[in-house]
C-alpha cells in the first residue's frame, strides 16, 4: 500500500477514535464516579492510544524516517522528528497502557483515570492537531 494512502487512512481511523474518546471523556466529566463510565474511559484510552501510535508510525514512514517499529521506538523517532514535544508523556502512556492490560484493581483504575485526564488527553489532542495540520498542508 502507498505510504501516503496508508497514513491518511490511519489518520481517518485516529480521527474516529479520538471522537469516541472525547465523547466518553465528556460522559466521564458529567459522572466521574460512575464505575461503568470509568471503565469505558479506560477502554477508550486503550484503543485511542493504539491507533495514535500506529498513526505516528505510518506518518513517520511516509516522511522517510526509519526505526519506528514498536510503540517505544515510534515515540523516540517522533520526538526526534519534532512530531511530538513530550516523549516522556508518551512513554508514560505506553507504561499505563501496558498496566491496564494486566492489572485490575481500584488503585490502578483511579491512577489511570487521573493520567488520562491530566496527561493523555492533552498529548493525544496535540498529536491530532499536528497531524491534521500536516494533512491539510499536503492537500
């Protein structure tokens, strides 16, 4: 598949995922103590994170960068390329994503929600804005 087409299609999926994440986040803000909404927010974080880093990877490949294999490598290359400004935040998102896949308890749930609210939401929105600008400048 053409790298341009691949990253554009992935970005469209990222756009859809971010819209879903935003809707769930709004529901969380309205009812922050609802456990079902909390779990939905974590699930939305997980799939939004996955599509976000894969979109980064596809964009970097389109731009000619190499070395973006797994999520950590992709974050490093994205930071070096200037695609993201906060590599530490993205590395924390990777760690948090891995933790939510393997640990199920109230403390981890709350820590993850705090991370999503305070760190991930601004990170993922900044990435979206940057990629959206890139897409619009190439059309």
